[in-house]
C-alpha cells in the first residue's frame, strides 16, 4: 500500500467519530510496520483518548520503529488528555505521516516541531485536500470563530414549499430525506422557523441513518 492509501484509510476510520467528538476534529490513525498494519484507532468521543493513543493501544505488537499515519497533526498541548506527541516519542515510533496541519493555534506546527526535535521523520500534506474537507466544520470554527452552516430547503416542481392545503406532507423524495438524516447526524444543531414549529412541530431527529440527534 502507498502513503496515500494509509492516509485514506485513516480518513475512513476517523469518520466513525461523526457526531461524538465535536467540538474536536475527526481523527483516524493507522500504524504500519514492515508493510503491515499493526494498529488503528480513531478519536471516539470528546474528552476521551485521541486517535494516535488508541491506535498505539490497539496495536498487535511493539510499535517501536513503525510509521504512524494520521489525517491531522498530533496535538502537543495538555487539554482533556495528555499530548499525543509525547506518547509517539515515548513509544519510539520512527516516522509520522500527516494529512494536514492543525489550524488550532495551540497546536499548529508545534506538534511537528516537537517530533522532529526528537529525530522522528515527518511528512506533511498527504491527501491534504481530503483531510481538510473531512474537518471543514472544525477548521471553519478554529479559523473564523463561526459555525459551519448549511441551508436545507425543499420545493415542488412548480416552486411551492408546502401542500396547498397546508397539511403536513412530504414534498421531497426518499433519497433526499435519507441524505438529510445523514447530515443531521453530523451537525450539532438544527434550526427551523417559528412557522414550521407552530404548524408542523418536526422532531428533527435522526431516523433514516445512524448517529446521534442534533439539538433543536
């Protein structure tokens, strides 16, 4: 497998944390030794162990001399958990390949600098666009202090947004409704207008996909 293949796998693993890690980013990690994947993990829940630590803990053998692949720069500061870079250094991992830098000023470049100071080989920018896209919510908030907002609307073929009688009826197709539920599972909150609340009082829960319900 190539470096890109391992980072792509890390991205897919990271998605398992959807809906459970906010406001933290989605992070997945794969550890490779002698061209074999010996460990993998992801950030499972806000406040709990990060992806790198979980991958190390899940490894089938000693990670000394291995290569660690992660979609986001490992943290170097003390937050709700200890710095991931310290565990990487402690375990004598030889090389770290990173999808993209962490824009958080508490981390940005500092994790890489600390790893390099300990003689660990670093490569940054593997599938960078894909890694940035994965955490577009996180990067929007970190860089602009603003939420990532998506506007959802549905209308009939003749431009109407409701049945002429005002009764509660679906005007969107089943595939679009399923897609909306998938989106809900990834967002922290859903807002609707007061008119919608008074007329329809929608539950706004996730029912056609897996995931937790957003606040409403």
